[in-house]
């Protein structure tokens, strides 16, 4: 057992932090301003210049596609354990991952394509995604059913000759608001008569296929997250070649399992980064402002919260790193309890720390003068995305109880 | 001791609920749509037609200015205990209080004018406010200081002949975004050399006085609350007649005490209404959606939260009603511990219930397809407005400890 | 709605508080010492002299059988709402209720006999209980089954001619350790083939009936609660006349419902008294002790807890009083949601306040130099006795959800 | 970074677990019974035979003095990181550490002697402690002052010729109830005029020195912890040679710092073991008992708690291991934030898990039929021992805030 980052990781952390100091933090206000002025000019759904300017710099700095596992297309790929502390840093500024081509849902989509797509599909979609030329969306959740139970997913994928015909309504298709979003991975029901967990498939659908209409953006608290966005999308008789189906009919759950592990680790590491940033702002602000005769940071209740925040951040980070380590060493399946655990604890922890930080900032905290309220809204979705807390807690409990069921059976 | 509402109150509750069924709930979507279309047309900062249409109906239905304490101008005024359950109902829909001319900060400003303004000021400002012709704002919080400690308020009010000259920057001036907002009550420092709690004054300032500029709206978790708004306002050499000062120089704290009691009760009752609505939506939704083989409402964790929500709503309501009763019977000062208690517990309770309700709604809960996320953002500000939780908890503790200090002194 | 106690109640509170000042608080140490010296002398399972001395004084002071509802045998009986604030005071000292003949489980047993027993049984058992000459126990919980689901209760009650024959093992039979405990009310299964909720009966069993053996006392944390005790009792072919059966075969649940309402209110009011005492000790101690340069009571974290304790005590008391009011006005059945609510919130609240008080006392808090640790252990059992929290929360949720189920059905 | 235990540690874990299966678990009931029968026979303050029988077996099994850091007297000593997972296992049964000569406060006292005592003192006291022939106590806390602030410690240590004369009253001197307890380390004030943190010294005092009287055992939630015990001890003109002073006059704080780090790690690891045991019992019981139609373990609320328990145990263990790692690699001082963090989180976590486990066991949970209630009482003291939570949270917050104070100063 050993708790230090490797020299390689430390070096990359240093480089990434330097990039933040030089290019990310100084542009936080500009990013917001650019979107606001786009919105005022009538359309917030366009890519920001600030990110487009920064992407080449990140690539030059060797900070590009860091999320990539080692593979033939990514010989310099990182392990989950190596990527985790870098991903954490990106969590400090919600829009920053795109600068490094490390943003959800593209990373998950790229991994899915890498693992399960044909070479033709990879050439067509994975390559431009890796270059950061296009973006992608993952169409899973549906408005009409409790999508937390993925067997409820109703969007139909029916074979018709050498095509699949897709019909359904999806929502919370994150990233589909961006005009650069050119491809979707769609989860749907291809095999309604198969066993419960073998009814679903995943299929690659170009965003401009006839029959697709992006209906509206959904808001998260009051944020529409333009230009990224969370879209409601209707698919009416959308036809794609059968070769666009990933892995095989009825194997959607299998892909989901493979896909979700790394995606969750990434979200969790970013949650930790968001919490660290919040604690940093909380400390700074609490030393600057005085009420009732002494700085807020010297008041007992503030100190209690700072201490509790530090404890919970440290513990969450360690569990997330351990989950990453297990994914690297024993595989995603053996690590599924740990992945479920961090899926629950990381956003809840971040929400608590953010809320304390907001409280220390007074009214300013709920506004966009500080990045706290937006980060909170962002984290709040993570208690629902990829399955709500309740589903993951049940999974953890089942794994725990199974150990005793097996004993009783013996 | 007796826990039933009076027949008078029950009758008014019935009338108000009927009005909600007929006029408020059916217009919830329209209200949002109207603001969105105003925004898309380039200006969200205009009064909505829907509220203007409903105001005369409320007045006809005898549901107007219900918050008013009995007085010469309001012979039919209600006690705090009578108003409380009506105010709770209005809390179910955040924009509804304006329909009944019962919205903050107008109610608090009307009470302040009623108690402390000259007849001339009442004629000029109170009358149109009571008629719902204009709106008002309360300029207290400042960006540069920890306003939780009101002695930090720095905006200066200097006498110059028969005028006061006001200089300062205020923010979170709620309601000042509305074009109908014609008058401000401003808190500032008139007597910097007086004892700590006698330095502040309150003064009436017409919104169109030269030297005033409304700089920008602040957002609350992504919501700008247009057309109401929370504005940053600069006052540069703003001059008003000396007769605009309320009560006397250095008596700002005294007014604040008188003003805040009822205002807090109102906020708390609305918080309870918001929580009741959330619980209602939570129950309904949980029965409609099925996951993992049974309705969400029949799953243990959901039931635990429903039960806990019901318990906490009931308890918070009773404490709020008791505080109202004490204000009516022994006065705001004797009721100050109870007022501080509900100030802390009501929004925290509502936030918890809303968050549980959001979780049951899945991703839909964080969007504006349901009124939950907006209500949450709204409630979150109430842990800061009129003093943060921490300040009120300290006040409660001091009152509690004083009982023992006095014993020890004996 | 009206939040003041009646003059009658205030007068009784005054009298009871005076009795506490004069007779209860000064004997707290003596009570513990007497039990310890009994224990050292070889037998702690004897009635204490201190309580026997105080009982006549309480009776003289008109503070006897205060729990009694108005009836022919108790023409001066009190309503639940009247008794509640008196019962709260008794909660301040765990052994004090017996002084006033108001201790569990005797009160519940007396009410059960009063409502459901024949005149002959009343003469035989109710009269000496009302005089405080004997004590009683309620034999419900069983070690072999999850008794939280009372349909699991397995102790058999079989008719054999004009007798019932009882066989089973009970535990947590509180009070059965006392040599004055002369009668049991036993819950058992008389009608195993009846519908689920009509299988159980209650029957009166003299403690000296052949076949009964009291096996051992159970401990609560490290306390054995001598001489009261929580006993494990075996019943082997215990025979009683058929006339000892209460109300009728299969009506045990019906009696349980009638019995538990008042019993729960009493427990809850005592929990509130325990919490008030804890808060009092917490305040006093926190002002006496200084650490890191100022009294503990002036440190922010302590103040936060004092404030939160005050809020939660007030709210719990109001809900409990409302439940009492409803029991008096609309009956136990209509009040069942409120009764379930206080059953959950009162002991949890008391445990929290006690734990905070213990923390302020440092190591002394966990010892018996202060009454806090014992009170905590005592309260902890109330999250299990008469049904665990989880069962009551489920009941509350079901009632809440039923309102919406009915709407949907319409 | 690497999350597996070394082969050496795994081998030792295996051996220790086997010892538990064979010798500890089968003797749990016997240990309680032996103490009860000692108590019934008139004296519980004697060493148990069961532990004396097991000690030689542990020594034979190479499971002796495992806590020892590598040193000349312990060439086979373990690092903190190696010892931690072994210590965790011992936490599963509260009395088990003594079997391995690894019980508090002896371990801390042995370390203190090893580091700071003269060779003569080591020969006299350390050697028999290492052999497990005698036991020891640490006399720190005083009844008259808030000992959480160690500068309050008032016991005087005055030089008189070649002796020190000690006067004071100590309590919570754990282990001093055992007749084998032959030596104390006493903290007292030797230099009242020195700077605040240089007034205290530590001194070795034989338990049979004239002037010492052990007054009484203190109880912990009803448990007296015989034969170990937590004693109140009076010291009146107790004289020891000057050579018994450790390290030097006024260096008591320095020793405390050195002493407390490892001691805290040990407590925390045992807390984790206690929590693991509780979770194990919770799972087992919840599968065995059925209520309302299904096993308690299949009910949602139970599953939620099992999941949450698993998450919190994992996180706490990782943070504790990291603290151990830091102590081993960068030293106790650099690790002081981490040590303070685990000091807060470990017992709080264990208390929560134990409380959930108790709730699943129903009334049985609060009794001594299961080891849960006792373990809870035991853990509860750890939120106070070696400084209450509040003090450690303040220390963590100060360290955190200092980072920002330094930045501001730059």
C-alpha cells in the first residue's frame, strides 16, 4: 500500500495546474460573458471562441485526450489511476474539460466506439472526436418512463432489411445543443421478447439522419447549459444501416456496463475538484469578511464546516482513487461495488461542501459572481445521471448481503 | 390550548384554495411562457399580463391585501395568526402572492410606511402600493461588506440643509427589476459617531431620483427572477427631502426590528406551502412511476422520506403558527426567539422536502417541467435573506443562555 | 387556534414543579445510592424506600394518577391535552413517574383494564394498581420473532374447557423485575386460523400462576434498570380462567390500538421533558467551563447546538400537544398519523439533544455523575419499543399516499 | 499509489483472523460470564482467566506486541501501516487487544517509555509491560477543569530536593481498576510560570506510591468496564525520584504529541473493526428475520443503511491507512491534519453503523445478547477521549485556513 502519486502523474499535475493558472482561471469571466453576449445576440447555441482558442494550446502542452486508456490508437494512454488526479483538476472549472478534449459525454462515447465499433465506424466518428473536431451525445433517458430502471427504456430499434428503424423520444441528451454535435449513440429496445436484460441495444446514429428533431433544451435549476445543453430529441422512423449497431442485438446492457465504469470515475473526480475549489473559495472569503467582531473564518461554525469539508473530500478522493486502481488491476466488474460507492458519495459530498461555501459567501454565493451556484446545480444532476443514488445504494447493499447469503447457503 | 383554525379562517382558506384551483394552477405554465416570450422578444423586465388579469379577480373575490394588520386604513385587517394559513397557500406558487397584493418586499414596505411614515408619505406611496398600482424595493444589503451584521452597512445618509444626500452601492434589491417599482426604502448610516446600534437610518427614496442607477440583475442558481429581479443599484449623491426619513435619525435598527417580524412569518408560511406542494407532487409522481417492479411510492426509501417530510412540515407549521400567535398576543419583541427559530427551520425544512421531491422526479425534477427546482432556488435564498441561519441560531442561543446567566447572577 | 395552557393546567404545572424542587431533584442521588447499596447487599430487585416515601406525599399534594382519563372511577381525570405538560415534567427524572403512580407500563395496563376488563377483574387488579399497591407488566415482545410485526407473535393461548392454556417465551417485559409486580397482560395467538389481524388476543395473567418463570433481566446498554427491569419470562402450560380474556378472542389488535395511543403520548411527553433537562444541563455546564480562552457556551458550535435543540424541542412539543388535542377531540383513530409522527420524532429529538449535552459535559457526560447517559439509554429504547421507527414511518407514508391513491381512483 | 496490503501483512491478517476464529469469538460469551460471576462473587476487579489463558497462545502464534514500532528492543516491529489492518481486526472484539498485548493505554505508555524514559525506567517498567506481566494507566484528565484544553490541567508537580511531589485529582484513568496495573504516567503542571505550552510535564509514578488512592470507578452508559475500569484517583503529596520525570520539565506537551499520534491511529483502526463487525451482524440478522412479508434485509431502508455503512467504512479505512502511511514516511507532525481527521471521523462513523445495526436487531440490539450496545458505549467515549471532536475539528480548520493566510501574507 502506497499513497503517493507517481512522478509521471505529479509532473502532469504540475503541467495541468500551470495551464489552469495561465489559461483557464483568467478566462472564467470571459467564458460567461461570451455566452451571455451570444444569448443577447439571439443565439447562445454556438461554440465559444474561448474554448476553440484554448484547445490548440492544450494540445500543444501535451494535455489532450488525457482520459484515453492505452490502446493501439492511443499508445500514450493513461490508466484510470493516472488520469484521476488530472480529471480532478478539470473539475475545478466546469467548462474546462472540453479544452482538453476530456468532456462528457464525448469521453464515454469515444470509449464505447473504441471498444465496440467496427473499424469503419471508428474511422468515421472516433477519429474526428479524438481530434476534437466534432462532439457527440448519448441518447438514453426517456421522458415517459422511470429510466433509472433501464429495462423500462422503450425507444424501439426494429430491423427492416439491412437497416434499423428507430422510434422514440429521448431527453437529457447532454451536449446535443452544440452545433458541432454530429453523432449520437442511442440506447433502445431491439428484442422485446428476449430476457429482461437482453432486450436493449446501442446503435450509432448520425445527428443529421432524417426523422430526428431536437425539440428543446431542458434547464437545470435556471441554467440551460448553452451551448452544450440537455436536449429533448424525437426520433421518428430514423433509419441507419445495420452495421451501425454496436456489438450485437440485445447487448446494450453489456456495453452500458463497460461504458459506465470509467465515465463514473471521471464524474466523481470532477466532483472532488469542484469540492476542492469550493473549499478554497470558502476559506478565502471567510478570512476576508468580518461580522460581529471577527472574520467569519474564525467563527466556530465556519471552522467546523471547513474541517468537515476537508475530511470528506480526503475520504472521497481516496475511495475514488481506490476504485480507479481496482478498475486498472482487477477490472470494472470486480470493481463494481467501489464504482457504485463513489457514484453515491462523490456528488453528495460535493453538494454539501458547495452549500457550505455558498453560505459563507452570503447572497453572493447563490449568484453567478462566484462559480459556486452553477457548480452546485451541475453536481445536483449527478445524483440522478447514470442512475439515481437510490439505485446504486441498492446495488451496493445487494453485493454486501450476497456475501452472507452465500455463507448461509454453504 | 386549541389547534383548530377559526371558522373565519377556514372560510377564507376555502375561498383562497378555490381561487387557486380556478385561476392560479391553470396559469402556471402560461406565466412561465409569457416571461419566456418576453425574454425572446428582447425584454423580460415587464409586468406579466397574467398577473395583471388576475389581480382584479382577486380583489373582487375579497382576497386582497390579506397580510394587512388591522389599522385605520385597514379596518378589516387580519391578525398574524389569521393570515398565516392563507399566506401558506400562496407559498404553493411563487408568483401568486402578487395576485393578492401580498408579495414581498411590498408587504414589509407597506407595513413600514404604515407604522413609521408621515401622512404625506403614506398618501404619496402607501396608497398606490395598497391599490397594487406600483411596487417597491428595500435597499439594505451591500456587496462590499458582510451585511449579515447590519452594523457593517456603509451607505451614507448625510444631512445637507433640508435634504439628505445618499451615497452607496446596494444589491439584492428584490423587485427593483420591475418597471412598476417606483419607490425604495433605503437603509444607511446617518450617524457614524453614535453607538453601534444607533448609527443607521431608513429613508424613503423615489426610484426616479437623480443619481440612482440600476446596474444589473443578480441571478439565483441560474434564475434571474424577471420581471421581479434582484438588482444591484448605485446611489450617487441622491438627494431627498429630510421629511423622507422614517422615525428619526439613528432609528433604523428599531424599524428593522418592527419590520422583520411579520416579514419573516410570511416567508416561513410560504416555505411551508412550498413544502406541502412538493410533498404533494412527490406522492403523486411516486405512485405514477414504476421502477424495479413496483411503484416508487411503494419503495421503502421513498416512504421513509414521505413520512419524514410529513413530520417536519407539521412541526414547522405549528411553530410558525405559535410565533404568529405570540406576535399577536405578547408582541414581536417577546416573540423574538420564536421568530428566529422559524426563520431557521422553515427554509431548511422546505429545502429538504423539495430535494426529496426532486429526487423522486428523476431528471425532470431539476428542470422547469415541474415547479420544484425553481422553488428550491427560491427557498435557498431564504437561508441568507434577512440574516443567515448562523446569525439567527446565535440569537436563539443567546436568549437561551441568558436565562441561566441570570440565574447565576442571582 | 390558541397556544396557552389553561389556568387549570398552569396551576397543576406549578404544583408539580414545586414538588420536583422539594422532593424529586434532592433525591436523585439518593435513589441511585439506594439501588447501588441494595445491589452491593446482594439484591437490587427490591422496591426503593425513596419512592415509597414520596408516594404518599404526591398523593397528598393531589398529584396522583394524573394520567387517568375522566371516567366513573376517575371523575377528576384529565384529558390527554391536560396531562401532557404534566407528563413532560415527569420526564425530567426517569424514576419520578412512579412517585405519581404515572409510570409505564402500569398506566397503559390500567387503561386497558379500565376499558376492556370485567368488573371482577377491575376489582381484583385495577383497584390495587390505582392505589399504587401493586405493579404490572405487559408481555408482548418475543425473542424468537421480529415482534415489530405483531402478527409474528407466536405465544399460544389455547382454550381448554373453562381455562386458557398459555405457552410461550416473552422478553422485554418491563417492570416484571419488581417484586410488587403482581399481574401481567399477555398478548398471544388464540386463533391461528383467523385472518391475519384477528389471530391475537390479550389475557390477564396473575404473576404467581404456576408455569411462569422469570428467567433473567435484560440490559439496556449497561443498565439493568433494577428494580424495574426488563425481564425474559417463560410461560409453560400457564392456566387462567376464560374470564381473564379481554374483550374477546382475536381482538388483541383492537385493544393494542386503543392502548397504544395514550401510552405513546406519555412516552413522547417524557422524551420532551428529558430533552429540556438535557438542554438545561448543557447550558449550565457550558457557562461554567472554560476552554481555549472562553466559556464553552460562548463558542459557536455550542451555540449552534443550543439553538437547534431549542428549535427541535419546541416543534416536537407542539406536535405532541396537537396529537393529544386530536385524541381528545376526534379520537385515537383519527389521530393515528399524528401519534405515529410523534412516536418517531420525540425520541430521536431527545437522543440528539442528550448527545449534544453529553458532549458539552466531556467525559463526565457518559458517566452517572450526570443523568444524561442514563436518559440517553432510556430514550434509545423508545426507538424500538411499541414498534421501531421504521414501522411508524411506513404507517405515516401509507396514510399520506392513500390520499393520492383515492384521488387517482376517483 | 497502490492499494493492496503487502504479502507480509496479508499473511499476518490471515494468522490473526484464524486466531479469532479459533480462540476469540468462541470465548466472547465466556468472557462476559466470567466477569459476571466474579461480580456476583463480590469482586469484578480481578483479571479474567480467559485472557490469561489466551495470552500464551497469542505469543506462541507470533501475535504479540504487534503494535511495536521497529526499535532495538523490537527488531521485528511493524510500521503503522503494517499494524493498522491487524489492529482493525482486534477492534472486532473490545477485550481482544489485551490477548495480544496490544491494548490501550498500555501501548501508548510503552511507546512513551520507549521514546522518553531512561534505561533504568525501561528496565523497571517497560520490560514487564512488554511481557504482559503488568499493566499501566495514563493520568491526564481532571474532574475540575475542561481537560479538552490541556493547558487547564492543574495537578501540581513540584520539585523538592531530589524528588517531585505530586498533588491533584485525576479521573478517567483507564485500566487503573485492574489489580495488575502497577505504574502510572502522570501529566501535571511543573512550571506554572513558563509559557502556556511549556508548563506541563509527564512523570512515571508507581501505583503503590504512598499518597495515591483509587477512589471509584466511573461508568460508561451503565458499564463499569471491570476489571479494566476508568478510575478516579487522588494524589496527595505523592513523592517520586526526580529521575522519574520524562524528557524534562515543561516538555509534557511535546511527549503528548509524540504519544498521541500512534494511539489515535490504533483507536481509529479498532473503530473500523467495530464497524465491520456491526455491519456483519446487521447483514446476518437482517436476512434471518422477517417482518411484514419479507426479510428485513430486503427492505429498502435497511439496504440504504447497509450501503451507506459500507461506503463510510471504506472511506474511513482508507483515510486511516493514509494517515498511518504519512506517519511512517513524513512523520507524526507532518501527518497531524490526517491524524486529527481520522480522530473525528472514525468513532462517529462507527457509532452510526453500530446504531443502524442495533436498530436492525430490535430490542435485542440494546442488550448484551449482542456485542453492539457495549461497542457503541465504547466508541462513544472516543469522541471525547484524547480531545473531543470539536477540538480536533478546530485544529483541522486552522491548518486549512493557514494555507490561505500565508498566501494573503505573501
